[in-house]
């Protein structure tokens, strides 16, 4: 038997997902808009074309409206890095306009430090890269800060990953962090498509964790941004505390 590959463009693939699989498959975009942000503060949509004439440069507002048209047409639930890392204005605009329903994730914008973005309401989710912020302790503090602001948190792999599975444990563990202000449990992981051993190792570890937790394991599914019922944990002194 020989294999075959369908001639599907990116657009037809999106249309297929939208029409056939919307109930079980949704889309998260990682735009990396800093890659096509130009010196005149516009966004070059055809930046990968050699000798492009700049005819497809658009403003931040036009790019924002383009994203909104995608959100209206396709089953997209999350957008990461929709604008340049220094374009705080348009981050705030899109978060204000669509953040109630959609997740706007800051990566390049935050460099895993959400303090300024929380103050300016520039996004509503943190992409957590432990080796970028410096230590596990600092990462936990960043997660606490994000959760107090009602943000989602997504633990992310990095380029040059190994088969180490720590990221899977971290993503589950941080979703159960003690957080006094916000009663929520949001655990998300970004570790790429299920191919190659360094990615599959992390997904397999998630399955092992689920097996170990048994009936206590909770898969958020479509409610990944919504609060879940907090778990009461009994301390050694007999007092009860909330685990988020």
C-alpha cells in the first residue's frame, strides 16, 4: 500500500476543521508577529516572499480586525503573540475587544514577567518558560501573579527540547498552586504536535499522571479558562485550606 497526501491549502484545512471537527478540535494560533513587524510600525504579511514590494503591509488596527475576522469564522480559542513585543497599544486593544471570550497569550510581550501587562491589561494569559524567567521559584511567583489577575497560564517547551518530561509535571503541578485571591485551576501545556520523541515523552507523562491521580484527575476540556471547584486539603494541624 502506498501513502498519499491530500492537496489541502492552509485555508482549506482551517475550513475543514471548522465544518467537520469543531466539536472536538479547536485552534490555538501562535502568530509570532514580531517576525513580520517592520521599522515603520506596520506588519508585512508577505514578509517571507523574496523581493516583496511591501504591498501587503498593514497597520496594527488592520491586523487586529483581520484576527477578529478569523475568530468569527474559525474555531479559534487562543491567540499567542498577535502583535510585536513592543506594540503594547494593540495588545491592549485586542484584549479589550475579544478577551472576554478568547485567550490572548503573551510570550515575547511578557518575557515571562506579567506585571506590566496585568497593569495595562495587555493580554489575559501567560506563556511560562521556566528557563527564560530563571528558576522554578520565580516561575511559581509569576504564575501566582497571573492567577491573581484571573489569567490563564500555559507552560511551554522551548526550541532544542530533550526527552525530559519535567514540563508535563510542571504544567499539572502549577494548576494546583495555592492561590488565595483567585479560585481557579488552569493548567495548559504547549509542547508541539504529537510527533518526535521529545514531544511524545511529555504527552505520555501526562497520561501517566492521569493514571496515578485516578478519579481525582480533572480534564478541563472546553472549560480550560473557567474556574473549577477548589479542592479542600487538610493540613497537618487539622485546618483546611484551598488548593487551586
